[in-house]
């Protein structure tokens, strides 16, 4: 059974394990969620689940906070990054479609 979702993106890690991996408290992680910096999934019972990508992002957030960067600025940075990545992905899709179109015409 193949899936497009990378293991890095699968939301399977509990908040307790995330705390151990990052050194952050549960309260701090929830605060970053409240500030819309991290987006865990929730199980039917309301348990937060995180991915390895989320863990990496939490470490990045913690480092930026230590440098004195405010959460609002971090969020703006992530939004710009997301828009850039979406635009780049769209451009890659269009480029691939154009390449496929012109290859079939050769």
C-alpha cells in the first residue's frame, strides 16, 4: 500500500514524546498551537498527535524565541514561506505539464 504522505508528515507522536524530544513543556507547545505556529491533529478522544516535521518546527520556533523573535513575526515568516512553497509547487506542476505537452508533439 503506497502513500504520498512522507513518514515525516504522519501525525503519530504524542505530546509527551514531543516534550522529551524538544525539551519544551506541554504548556509551551500548546501555547505555540494557540499562536497558530503548529497544527497538531486530534484523535477522536481529543489527543494531540504531531509529526516529525512538527517536532523540527517546534525546535525552530524555540530557537527563534531564544533569539528574541516574537511569535507574530515567526508566524509571518512561516506564512511567507508557505506562500513561496505553494507558488513554487504550482510553477513546477505547470512546467511539468508544459514539458509533457511539448514532448508529445515532437
